[in-house]
C-alpha cells in the first residue's frame, strides 16, 4: 500500500507540472487570436498580426536618425492635415479612429474621398505608434509575404511596404527606438481605380510631409 500511494503521488505531481507548463502567467492556455489590419477607409485589409513588443533589444544595431521623434506627443490628425490630401483627391476632413489594427493601442487619423467624387474609395491614414519598433513590424510584414523596400523618409530610415492584397501601400518610418510612424494609402473601390504601384508613388511624399509635421 505504501508503494501504491507513492506512485499515485508521483503521477499527480507530474500531471500538475504538465498543466502548469501549458498555461501562461495570466492563467490562459494559449496565444490571443491575431487580428487583421484595418484600412484607411475602415475595412480589414491584410494578413493576421500577433501583438508583439516594440521595445529595442541589445541585439538591435543603433539607428541613424536626425533626432528621435517621440510619438507620444504627436496628434495624428494634425499630422494628417499637413499632408497634401487634396492632391490625392481626398476631400473629407481627417477623423480620429481608435483600436486600428495592427496597432490597437495607437490613436489613428484617417481621411477619405467623398462619395460621388472621382476618387471615392481612396483613403490616407496616419498612426504614431509608441509600443512597436519599425524593425519588428517590418519583420512581421516580410513573414506575411509583403514586398519591403528600404528608403529614406525626410532623413529618417523608412520602409515602403507592398502588402499582398494590393489595395494599399504603406510607409513605416523608424522615428525613435521602439516607436514608428505609419502612413497607409488605400483604394477600396470596386473595381479598384488606382493600382498598387500608383498608391506607392503617392504615399511617399505624404509620409515625408507627415514626418516633418511630427517633428
């Protein structure tokens, strides 16, 4: 009987260790469901994106910037209003948006072309992101199949990102350690009026204007 009790205790202890290894610190048993990025015109636009930390690590090399830009002090609608929206045919006033994927903690601002205008379906969105690094987000987009082109944006390291869904083109600017400025240009009209290549040409000067306004 003593042997049986010892075996039973050992089995129960092993089971408890196995269950403990499967749960996280908050008592859950798995990762949260990823969510889809949201376009400037309000629709979900691309592959799923896990929530990750943007804090720099000792493995990241130093980044050459004119000066760090703290996105915590940036008003996204003030920045968006400083971009040449009218040149894109976007005539509606910028509006604040909350919980925009893939940056749910960031406050976004978006503007669209009015219904009935030739450019209806076009949109431009700006997000100052304080909790994710540009390198981390670019890594994710590459893993999701996007084409990424390094570039300079108003003197800052940046990336032109062409997602696989082709209805948008994005620019991500490395403005500070663990922070980024995200600019997205979309066309959700059906059929699509503006090809992705043209969206990418148009988003770059808007991203440059956004960086200057943020600084």
